[in-house]
C-alpha cells in the first residue's frame, strides 16, 4: 500500500514539471536544461515520490557527496554519473542533497519531430536501463559531457533565432552518441563482473531446463532472466552483446539448442517430446529454431550423430 505522504504525479508538459518543483517557467516549452548547484538547490519538499513524464529526462551529476534517493531506495552515485529516462516510464524522484550538483535535461518528443533524431533516440537501449545501471564517467568522459552541456546551456539561455533548434538538436545527438560509446566502454571495463553474470545466466538456464520448469512455464524469456539477475532486460542484452556478440534472446536460443542436442543424442525421446520438455507449445516452432541455428532438422541431427 502506498504511503499517504507519497504523491504520484504525471507531468504532461515540461512547464508543469518546472512549476511543481518551484522552478521558473522554461524559456522553451519543449526543452529545458536546469542546473542545480549551491545557488540553485533542488527543492526536495516539493518532489513527488513517483512520477510519470511525457518527455525524455537526462540527468548528469557533476558533484555528489553522500547517497541519492531514487524512488524507495538509495544509491551511491559517483561524480560524473548519468541517468536516462524515456517518456511514459514510472520513475522515482531523486532526492538531491545540498552537496549535489546536477544538470537535468528535459526533452519533449515534439521538439525532435521532423528530425532523424526523433527515431534514432528510440534505438538507444540505455533509456530503458534501471537506475542502478547508470553510466559512470571517467574524468575525461565527464569533461566531454560537460562541454556539450555547456554549449546547450548557452544556446538555451541566449536569444532564440532560426538556427537555435538545429544547433540544440545537433548537441543532443552528439551527447547521445558519446553516451552510447561510453556505455560500451563501461561494459568492457566491467568485463570481470560481467563474466560472472554470464556464468550465472548459464547456471540459471541449466537449472530451468533440468528442473522441468520449462515444461511448466514454457521457454524462458529475457524478462525472466533479467528478474533473476536483478538487472533490466535492455542492460542484460547490451551486456551480452558486448561479451559474446549476441543479445539475451539469442543466448537463450543458443542454450535451447544445446539442451536439444543433448536430448537428441542421449535419449530416445521423440522430437515432439523434446520440444515440449524445453518449453515449446508447438513442436514445429522448435524444429524451425533448431534448423535455423544448426542448418539441420532435429531428426537429421540425430541421424548424423548416431
């Protein structure tokens, strides 16, 4: 049950968001860049516990001492951390302390309308990452991101002309491209940790098939794996892609085929029985996947093996 003091708010416009947090009206109705620092502290008393935004939100923390509250939980964000939220996601408000400095960029999808970035931004998986999967920048990366924010801040605070939107969209595009590169770097620098996750994934799937859970619950999903690992589906797929060149769905299919090969080579179960044991509702779907991955039907594989 939600605490009586908690407030769930949907912000349709950026102006509504500014008003709710006691901020001046944004200079542009479809984009806003707010810089919180000692001279402009975040008003935590006015922040809802959970909110839904109809626009993109990109947070860049430049200074932090202590923990930040996000929703019901607290997280230790380093200086130079970034968080990304897409429209219509249920999010928790961030409780900044007086020592926290941050830039918050709000972008309404209508601001990008008619530009290639309107579709491109939807392809960046990090907008679906969980808060505990934030991007943690190196000093050099932080300087690069800071320079882009500085350009946007100057542009938004200067006189608006016919080139303003083009310049700002170009900077947003540059920012997101850098973030995409830096996330790839984060996967590499955390490779040892991610390899441990890969071992856990293999163990989870082995148990899923060997325990008969697949027979009861069907083919394992990416969402199931992500929940077992306490990470978001998007982060899981991007992490696996950086490690083994396959996303989470492709890795599940790889394990399915491995298990199928074991059963085809070591048992007398029919193809239909193997398909159902692995969680397939229809044997035809299993045979199609098997042939796609091995270039042979299940029966052809069994005959070759024997």
